[in-house]
């Protein structure tokens, strides 16, 4: 029997088309399977690399973290595409590490791109956008654009207060950062209540021994020193140092910040013999972590210089300040507020004494205890966002 004569032509054509579509679909599925597996593998690789970046940062291994973060951005784009939240996270991590390394190349573009991605996904006034805006403000501050930084910090704070409330860790971080900026600008009276509010919130939410609480303790200590309350400053600084040594270890950059801060307080109290080994320890940690050409290392040169100056060793103080000024000029430029401040310190040094009148100075760098650094603690960065899926 000839079946073609029994089946109407329209039905036969439909059957043929359906068969072709099914065949094509099966072929597509077969081709798609390895592609999906490869995509899952890329996403898994990125998640592992992103975790590695955070662990390296936590341990203070900045150079390795920076290399891994650079790879993370490229891998996130391959795994998720250019507009996925994972891309915003990777850009954020890389930008923060470049800020820490005083390399601002492309940082603004990265952070604006991350904000655009996050605003599309979560809205323009979300905590995610505020986190990235905080990083942008930090970059502006470190480059000396204090007015723009304050505007960005204020917007960050407003978003946090609206979305997560006034008694939240993110809100406390924003308050801390605004207070640090005001200290940098010299308005210590305006900074004090912000520091105290941030500290109170952190102690309540996170506990008295949390690393974020230590940050607020150290920053309030620096503020108290600037206001002339050396007794409160020392008490707060020692609490911060104890928490950081216990939580982060004796050779971590955060510990160095507390060492330098305590050294500054003891120096102003006239206790230069106690301040000197602390300043040396901070310098040793920072040189090891950041190298010899970093603003944070310059800050430690300045701290040690002031200790040696107050101890009567003007020649060593001058050498240290000249090193700091060279770093500031190269990294920040001649007109940056930090560069100008270092120039003023150098210009204000008294004339050097005759060689016979110079006191014997402790060795510079060698034999310094790396365990026991400044009041200029950097504004805190937001925690990393959740991994993209």
C-alpha cells in the first residue's frame, strides 16, 4: 500500500517539519551540554579565585592579592559577562587593592562601572551601590579631593541610613570614614562625635574585641591626641593594639597602624624612649607589606622622624623626612596635602647640632620589633559582596 497516497499533504508536511525541529533540538542539546559544563567550570574557578583574593587581603599579602584580583576581573567577564553582579564585585576588589597600593590607574572608571552594574540590578540607592560609592570616596580622599570625597561619603551614609538603618555595621563604617576625613582636614571637633557614634555602634553590634571595633578605637585615639587628650588617647590606642595583635597577628598592616598611632601619642607625651621601638616596628611591617615607595611607608618615616627629632637626633629626622617627601612627591604630586604637610615638617626642623652634641640614636630598621604604628588609619572598606551565581 502506498501510504503517501493515504496521508494528506499538509499533514505530511507538518510531520516532516516537526521531525526536523525535534532533530534540531536534540542536536542543539548535544552541542549545548559541553558549553554549559564549561560555563559552570568557569564560574567555579572564579568563585575560588575571589575567595583567594579576600583571604590574601585578610592576611595582609597585598601584592599577591592584587595579582589575583586582576585575574579575577578577566575571569568574571568570561564566566558571567560584562554586566553581571559578579563583574561588579571583581571590579570592586581590584579597585580597593589598587587604592591600597596607591595606584589609582583606572580606579575611578572601575568603580563607576561597578556602580552602573549594581544600580541596574539592585537600584541606585541600594547597600550594594553604597558599598562601591564608599570605595570611590576613599579613592578621592587619598588623591586629595576632599570635597568630592565628603559628598560621596555623605551619599553613602544617607543610603545606609535609609536602607539598613542607623544602628547597622555599614552605617557605622560610613560614620567612621566621614570622621577620618574630617580629622584629615583638621576639624577634630567635628570628627569626635562621629568617631564616638561609630565606636558605640560597633561595640554593641560586633563586641568589644572585634577588628572593626579596634579600628574605631584607634581612630578615636588619634582624634583624642589631636585634641590634646593624651591620657584617653593612650588608653584607646592600647586597646586597639591588643585586639589587632590578637586578631590579625603581630606583623599585620593593621597592627602596624596601631603601633604608629601609639608611638605618636607617647612621643607627644615626651616618652620618646618608649615611642621609638614602636615606630620602628611599624616601619618594618609597612616596608615588608607595601615596599619602600608607598604613602603608608612614608607615614611611618614621618612618625619615626618626629620621634628622633624630639629625642634630639635632628640629622636622622631630616633624612627620614626627606625619604618621606620623595615618596609623597612621586606618588601624590607636589601639591597634594600630604606632600605639603611633609614639606612643612621638614622646613620646621631646627638646625642640626654639632656632631659631638648628638645623642646616640637607636639603629634604624635593624633589630626593630615587628610586633609593636599611626593615627592616620585609612577609612574602612565595605565587606565583599556575595559571590555571583
